[in-house]
């Protein structure tokens, strides 16, 4: 991409990527594949699943349609309530929150599946130039949530999941554009840079948003730690996983908050994925499960966020 003139050398270094996955499978089918893998890892089938919560960022292959119902049907989760969840890049975390809340509220529900999937393809989306400091990768993710029982011998406990919102910044993704009567009305493709540039011009730069974002990240992190019964300096916190974004974006919102506050290694697992739309949080959970190797009783913190803006923080503990 550098050689082709699509991005500069400086942008390449900031992005921290070596490659980005480009899929030839429709997004909802990627969610099905991820969910099948999650069910197999847990030694379960989809029959007892009572909720399928699916989150996405971009076009799912049909204009007027419910991908969540498609995913539930393909999995054989025919007793499940299929639910679509959209909250921009925080959609996976929001879907996880819906699943956690329903498990807590409904004693009849024994298991819930959370899925995400996106495929950022031309002509409607140019993964390399659609946004600042972000390259979008294709992929599906999934997580199976169950109530704790004696037969659970491995996995991760969800200890807390917190959200903090600053809705005033929805304008960053709207800019000066008028409300349109149909998708891709303004220019025929997704262009996140145009409304963000309009915001910067109108508000005299990014400083106000930066300060507010850091305050929100700090608030959601501390809230999640308190609800998990942890102090920020607890030695049992093994790692803190960040959204799969560039150094410049992470440096604007996340890293200054973490500096000197929380113990644990900083995980930036983006090198071969880019930003997975709504899927970063679940992809980071998969990485923690398969590659970090938490010891029994150790904790991991997973931060997320998405345009609008809402920030999220999940705390999990090794069984």
C-alpha cells in the first residue's frame, strides 16, 4: 500500500500493521463461522442458546434484512431471540452488555451468543482512506456466555462491564451533511474524514474532544475496576487490551490514562488485523484466551469505544 501510494511511510508506522485481512465470505457467514468455533471450544451446541446478539458496523449484504435472524438459523439456535445491536465500533461491547443483562434478568436463559462481523469492501468502503488513523479489517468474532456452574473448568468469568457515554460528539460522524433519503447518498461511499474535518473546523481543533475522551476512558476504567472488586494497582491484573487502532488514536484517548494507573502489560493486538469494526473487544478476548495464558485468578481488562461516543471496559478473570 505504501508502494502504491495509498498510504505514506509515516502513516504505515503509525498504524502498526503488517497486513489486513480481506474477506471473500459475506459478513454474516463470518459471524456464523466464529460462533461455531466458540460453541465447539465450549463443547456445546446451539440448541440451548436463548439469545443471539449480533453487532456490525457496515453493510451486511442485504439492504432491508435482519442478519441476527440469519445467524441464529444457520447455527440451529431456533429457540433464541435474535437481536441486532448497533453502536458503531463499540457494538460488540454493547451486544455483550445486552447478553450479560439478559442472563442476569431472566433465570430461564442459560446461554447467549454474541457475534460481530464486518466486510469493508469497495465500492462503498475504502478500508485504507475512509477514516483517520484507522484501517479496517474484515472478520467475524463470537463469544458464548453461560451461567457459572460446577462443570465449567476453563474460560473467563465476566466480573464487570461498564459504559460511559458523551453523546455530544455524535456530530463528529455527521458533520455538516444533511440527512439523506438513502444510504451512500453523499458521494457514493463511506467517508468518515469529511464529517470529522467539518467538526475540527467548527470547533477549532480536537483539544476539547481529546480532554473529554480521556476523562471518559478514565471514568469507565475505574468504574469497571470498582465493580470487579479491584484496585487499579492490583497485581492480579495481567494485561490491559486496547482497541485495534493506530498509535496516534491510542495516544489521544487511552495511553495517557493508563500511564502509571493500572498494572499489567498493554496489549495492542492489531498488527495482522487492523480495526475489526464492532469486533475488537471480542477479538481481544479470543487473544487473551488463546495467547496470553492467564493463570487461575488473574484478571484482564479490555477497553473499547465507538463513535457517538461510548467507551466500554470489560474485566474478566481466569477460571
